[in-house]
C-alpha cells in the first residue's frame, strides 16, 4: 500500500503498520522502559504493604479474588488479565513466527 504525502495518517493506520511491520526489539534511540516497570512494581508493593498494615483497605490480591467471584465482573477482570498476558508474553512469540511482508511506505 502506498501512502500519499499530502494525506493525514490516521491512528488506525499507524496501529495497523505497527502490527504489519517486523518485530524489532532493539531500543534504538529510545530510553528503556525498565524504570516504568520498577515504578509500577514499587507502587504495587507500597499499596499492598499499606493495605496489610492499616487493615483499612483490601490488598490487590484480595480485591482480584473478590471481583472474580461474580460471573459478570469476573469475566471482565479475567478477560483483561488474559489480554494483558497475551500482549506481554504470547504476542512476541506469535509475531516472530509470522513472516514479514514488506509494506510500501
């Protein structure tokens, strides 16, 4: 597919190009995302420690268990968790096996 230079690129097209292109795991010029993962882990640990010590709020684990007990909310939370698992663990394996078909940009 050729793109004309005077036509604005839509977000859907950018997303499509990201999935149609080859899987590149190099950081290139970008900063590492490791600091964001560390911050996320720190926030979760701090929240759970506060929840355990204060006994005023439930831990994230207890909240997940409670919310997945009901069929309606359980389906939503399990679906979100499965989607996140697919995105983080399985998508890379799938995209590596799909042969790259060059897209004319």
